C-alpha cells in the first residue's frame, strides 16, 4: 500500500463520477484535490467557503468541481470550486454522512433524522423519529448509510441500531391519521372521489369526510360538528359543486364544496317519491347526468326537477355498488348476483356467483367485465353466462378476499384484498402481493374504496389510504441467486450440520441420509413474494415449487451422487436464469464401497479359480481310476 499525505487532519473524502479525483480538507482551512493519471499524482488547493472552514464534518463530490459539504453546526452546503460560489441548502446540527441515492438525490444523516435533497428540483424532505409510527426511523441520531446491491439503504443510528429502507418495487404514498401531524381524520376509509378542482374527497366510517388538496398535501375535515348528520359515510359522489354523502343509517347529505356547508339533506320516508332507506351504500352519477342511489332495499334514481326519487327498476333487493360500462349499461352488485341494467332502465342480464359474495365490478380496456369476490376475482363470460374464477394467492385465504379492482396501462389488474394489494396478470395467472414489507402502511383494505385519477391509483384501508403510480412498478429488477445456507443430516439417533455456506459440501454418511436443505433468497426487498423451485437429480422427475418457505427435506436417500438445483422467479412471477447448482454425495456403507466391491471380485475370482482347479483335479483322478481298471 502506498500512502500520500496532504497535511494535517484530512476530515473527509469523496469520489467524483469520473473517479479521477479525491477531495480532502487540510488543516481545517483548505480543500485539497488529488488527481492521478499515468502514475503521476498532483495536488490542487482551494479555499473553503467563508464561515465553515473550521466546521466541516463530511464531504461528498457530486461532480468534478462541485461538492456537498456537511458541517457540525452550520448545516449542508454546496460549493462550486471553479466559480468559488457556495450556498447553504439547509441548517441542521452535525451532519454525519452523505449518500448518493440516485444521480440527483442525496441522503444526509444528521443528529435530527434524515434529509433527502433533490438537486434537480431543489427539494428537501425530512424524515424524523415518530413514536406513533412503526414505519418511521427509530432514532433521531443517524450516523452512517450503506446502499446495498438492490438499492436498499441501511441506516446506522446511535441508540437504536439499524433501520432498513428497501428499494421499493412500487413507491406508495401512505396517508394515515397521525397524532404528530395534522392531516387525515378518521381511520377507516370507505369512499374516494375527486371534484372539479382536483381535490380528493375521502369518506370515512368514523370521522365524516376529508378534503385532500393533492398538490399541497393538506387535509380539511368535515364531520358532525360541521353539519353532517353522521360520521359514518358509505357513499360519495361529486355532482358539479355538490358532494353527495351517503351514510350507513342517516340518509344523504348534500355538501357544497365551495361554500363548505350542508345545503340539503334527504331522509327515508313513506311517500312514493321519498328515499326508501337511510342505508345508502353507493352513489353514481351517469354520463346522462342522472344520480343513481344504491341502498339496502334496491336502486333509486334522483329526479332533479322536483327533488324527489323514483324506483323504476324492480327485483333488486340490495345494492352494494353501481358501475357504468362503455355501452352506458349500469351494473348493479347485489351480494352473490350481478345485474345489468340498460339505458332504458330495464334489466337485461342477471348473473349469479356459484359460491361466495360479489364485492365490486369493473370493466377493463378490452371491455371485459371482472368482479371482486370473497374467493378471488372472476371474469364474466357473457357468451356462456358464467364467471371464470381466478385465485390470487395459494398461501393466504385473506388475500383471496378481494374488494376493488383497477387496471393499469399494461393490462395488469390491481386488487385490494383482506391481506395486501395484488398486482395480477390475467393472461398468465401470475400475481405479486404487496404488504407492509413492501411499503404499505396497512395490509387490510376496505370495501368500496378505490379511485383512478391523473395516472394515480388510490385505495382505502382500515387505517387511511394509499396512492401510487401503477406504471412505476420496477418489474425488471435483477434477482440475486438463492444461496444454500445450511444442510442438516439426520440419522436414527443423530443430527448434525454438514454445510453452513462454505465453498464445498463434504460427503454424507449413509447412516445420516435424511437431508434438510435451507437456503437464503439474498434479497431484502420482498423475498416472500418470490416463488422458488428445486429439483434433486436423479430422484426428482420435475420441479417442486414453494413460496414463503426456505427449506425442504429429502428423507432416506440411497447412497450415490446427486445434483441439487434451485432457482426463483422475478417480481412478475416468471422464472429467471439465476439457477444455483450443488453436487452432493452420500457415501455407501463399507461393504458397498469400491474397495469392498473390488475385494468381492477378487474373492469371487479366487473361489472360481479354486473351483476350477478342484474340478480339474477330480476329473484327472477319475480318468486315472478308469485307466487302472
């Protein structure tokens, strides 16, 4: 090793993108740039920005002549040495480390949490410890970063060890009630809709409605204290400047989104033009500008001229959702039945589910009708008038309890369920289940709660709601090879580990021929979402597939040589070329060993030879006896 000194107290260094420079601080007063090429090394000195010369804690070179400078008491600075121009990015106490997360985004570790600085947008985000949020960083004092091969970041803290921020496959924005910040009020999000100004309206089952300014990310709540008859909202619909708020047991309130007040209410009555029930589950504004109401007693249509309701569609007992397709038909979800109503308000189709409940209905871009059910999702085959069911998960029954379906531009179906959010490929039947491990704040979603707007998907949960760009799913990420981590061999009264990640696998004794293989996926992003398969040649004729488990056992293997193969899928559910191969040998007992077999051959030859000699001797003796006679 060759050392090059540049004075006293080189506080920090950083590599530029060209990898030709190293920067340091000399005597706490000057920047020193070291350049090497063709075995020649040169040093260039630059004066430090005024006021921070004696306060520098860490450097990071973002280009050949531009540096981020972290200080002990004066925050983060950016310094262009060519122009001798510097500016403060933010003020914070003691910056410990700087990490380049992407070409324009830098993470900064401080004594007061983590800052994310976007140089291109000149934006700053601040992550701090929140005792009420289990997904927040667990300590204020962050000392160091490490970015792994998958792009996940390990954050080392002073008091609470490591926090891991995975490189999420899909960047979810989680909005949930917080005691620390003013924001969403109410936990159980039931309905979502947008007004003409782009504001998102969120109906909750426990705290009325929230108006969410999407651009400013600011919430305003309106509940019983603002004139709503109840806080339990089940249906929402925007009609120009009026927000129709259907409730669980208190009829309908009309809320003026401009004046921020209730302007009219409807309650159930006995008259022919009255609302038939106060239990309003869904509200739909059609393309013909009609308002349809779904209740526990059926469907009603609002008459704007005389401010009344009619019920022209008979034979519907309960309505959980109303949906309009591209032909302007209205689909009515009724427990285990799906009813199609024409523009003329006549029932033109009734389709029953063999088992389970229908939660919602939607139409895809190629005009297929899909329903979310208590047993997965089903496509309606209109020619045969039957539902074709699709299972979302073989491992978790709650994941098959589907609530709402949205389709992205690539044809994938995003399904909110009782456990996780599923990205489903209808053509191949492959699915990916997002849970809290992939960035969701809650695994349990809620019925009747989804919205697609401006390229973003919104889904309500029992603890707030999520928003994300479905096209940001990173499906092409490379998957590391799964690695064998341990082999446990068992005998009649023995059990021992013969392999723990070393290079070679030693021979196995024939008396310990029950082998358990344990492997590591070598991914922290979402290992439980991948499927794995393994094959032991020549025992297996095909592959064994499993998910969520990282071990498998072969009992009572015969002596011989074996080849173990295993691999994983990618995040689209397709098998990759990351196959891992191991060779294993089970030693035979000594009486079946090669030298024993050789000895057997020699003994057999000796015995055969002796038999031949003895036979020839007897024959010769017989001939002599005959001759003498």
